C-alpha cells in the first residue's frame, strides 16, 4: 500500500504542471481497494482547485427514440437489439421545449436534446433548433446530441444560440469495432472536430464497463485530451436484456470511483460529469463521486432508464455541503 501522502503529492505535482507518465495514471486504475480513500484525497484537491464546491447540473430530453440504424452493443434503442425501448420520431416542438422550460426555472445549468440514429436530416435539425429558440439563453445553457453531422448543420446549430454539441467517443479506438460496426471511430472524431470548427463547445466522453482494459480507459482519455473538449460525461454500463451486452456486469462501485478519480488526475481542469449508470453501478456509494473528482452530474431520467429526481439530487448536494453552480 502506498503512503497516504503519495496521491496528495501527485495532485500537487499535477497542479504545478509536472508531467506524469502513463504508468502513473494506470496505477490509479489498478490500485488496490484499500488505497481508494487516498486516491480520492488527491482527486478532491484537483476538483476543488478548478471548481470549488459548486457542481454543474445538466438534464436531457430523449427527443427521438428507438429504431436506430447503428449496432452499438450497449444500446437499447438499436434496431439490432430486442428491447421494449420506446419508438417515436422527433417530438413536437412543445414537447421538446417542456423539459427546457422546467430546467430554466430550476437550478439546472444545461438542457440537452438527444436523438437516436446515425444523424438527423436537416429538416429535423431545424425543428429542434426552432424548439430550442423558445428557451431563454440567460437562464439555461443549451446543448444538442444529434449524431454524426456535417459542418453546414453544425454551423446552423451554433448560429441559433445552441452553444454545446455532445458526441461521445463511447470507448477507445482499439475496442471500438467490438462495440459498434456500423460507423467508425474516425467519423465520431470528425464530428467533434466539425463542432469545434463551428465554434461550439464540445461534450465528449464514453461508456465504461463494456469490456475495456485499464489501458483502453487511458487510450480513451488520451484521445479526449487531444481533442481539447470542454466537458467529459462518464457513463457506466447498465446491462439491458435484449442487447448484446445485456449480461455484462464487470464494474464494482469501487472501480467506478477509481475510474472517476483517474479522469480527474488525467484531466485536472476539465468538467467531469457523471451520467448514465450512476446509481445502478455505484449504489450506496454514488454520493462519493464528487470526492472522487466529479464536478457535475446529470439529473433526471436518462434516455431509456430512470434516474434520480432533481429534488433528490439537490438534497444530496445540500447534505454534502455542495451547491449548484451559478447559471452564468
């Protein structure tokens, strides 16, 4: 077991800008469980340096669901899966707007519309843009996740006042073809670069628990770092019957906390938001995500699974001495 000061000193060195080799980061992921509290001590120091005790809250709307042409093995909405996921086209504008109005009247910082499919046709992109115009830019930040798009559509989105584009890499390049075969890792990379060219912030993360090694977690984080994204959403697999990964169960609550801490050490000043699978994977330990380095969380329901209510999450933050970040 490492000395209790090791991870504090590592965090101090990172704050001083001292470069660390990959083996140092891999040791965080593979550390024995009895080192976790020490790991979290350094991760918490790094989070506090950039974000203090204020937490970012976001929420999403499943704006178009089911019958996805892509074969991502973790997803209940894939047409290759056999699940009871809801199926509907892009929702009418008033339904897309409903969640955003709720969010702007609450402490939530950002509202995102997420759609199933490889990418949306321009008419659907325009319909979502029109709906988002009904929100007050000064009271809620806007984000969309509309799949693989080209420069023209992304410029249109940015010009409408939507400031952030979400597009996960999902997993490492070396594992990607085991997770999805209907589009490529490079197509995802290019979409992120196109969003940045359009002047948008980018929200780029992945899903953990799909069979990746520690080295592949580092590989994913390295690509995210190279893209210089603004926010990193971390999802933990919720195995859904009827999907190819419906029987996977490879994560423990302690491993999830090590993964969060690893991302904080590796990307010390970036927004790290814990999203899908928070409660089901971390169980009673999920309040510890912030001490492990997370600076934000998704509240409310996910795409096809239930999450925690805003009231429960606000109560959690209050009990732990955190507060929601100011809207602006």
